[in-house]
C-alpha cells in the first residue's frame, strides 16, 4: 500500500492525503516531522535528503515535493477530473499549485508561525498583521477568479483548489483578532470554502485545529 510520511498538521502533507481521499486511493500515513521527529534520522534522510515532509513510498519508488507527489498520484491513477489531460487545462491547474507554493504560502508564513508556533511573549503583532495583509492581497486574486466559476479551474475541483485550499483555510481561521487584524470581505472565497467544506476529505484533513 502507498505510504505517506508526514504529520497531518503540515499543509504540504494535507494536500497529499486530501488528494488520496478525493480519488479513493488507500494509503498508510506515518507521523514524521515536527514533534514526531524522525526526519533527521538516516533512514528518513535516505528517502528525503531535505528532512522535510511529505515523502511517499509507492512500491520501490520514493518521491518528495508535495506538488510533484500530487501530480504523480493523480496521473498514475488516471484522476483526470482533478488533473486534466488537455495541456492548457493542465497548465491552468499547475499554475495555481505553483502560485500557492511560491506566493500565497510564503505570504502567510509569518502570520501562521507568529500566531501559532511562537510563544505569546515573543510574538510580533506588526509582522503578523503585515503577513495577514500580504496573504489577503494574494487571496484577493483567488476571490476575483472565483467570481464566475465554482472552482479555480472551472466546474470541478482540481489539484489547484487543493494547493490553494490548505492555505486559504488557515487565513480564514487564524485568530487574527489577537493582533487586531480584520480580514477584508472575500465573498467568493468564502463561498468556495463552504463548497470545500461539503467534501469529507477537506473536512477530515484540512478543517482541523490549527496547530
Ligand atoms: N517544498 C516542500 C516543502 C516541504 C516542507 O517544508 N514541509 C514542512 C511542513 S509543511 C516541513 O517538513 N517542516 C519540518 C517538519 O515538519 O519537521 C514540499 O512541498 O513538499
């Protein structure tokens, strides 16, 4: 059976396990990273020299990089609904995956780490607010995109929604009131989030306490 190494609180792991459940792919998840450690042990480093999660083991094939893992699994299992075959539709989906990793995720990083992983006494409210605002600017692009379509790439959920969704959930639910940050209105994004919340895999893997 497919093995997915990585703690379930990692946004990058969440993408992989959310996808697996969306396409009905059985897997075994093994906790690693964060408080579980393991990622610096030689056995793990032999699989993933970055010491990061996720890593998958599919038979004798080992793969790291969450977006690549998602593309590999979707392609291997013919999941053309989430990973369309036509070149332009595929590129559209991949664009949102890349953007989530290079723009949205980094924009939100400081707010997430500052609020959730930093002791209260060491938190920097101004830096957290700046990060929340940066993420809001990025998510305004998503909100506009969703004005005339149910999902980022049209009528069906794709890998693009999964990649953006794990970060959007955090932005929508981080306790920004603690730093007096008020989110701008994002009605299309909220409607999209409600659609995602109707899906059991999203509820199971993403709609969890942010820790
Ligand atoms: N580009 C990598 C990033 C992987 C990454 O940075 N993962 C984080 C968790 S989201 C990690 O491993 N952090 C260290 C840890 O959990 O111990 C990917 O997309 O897979």
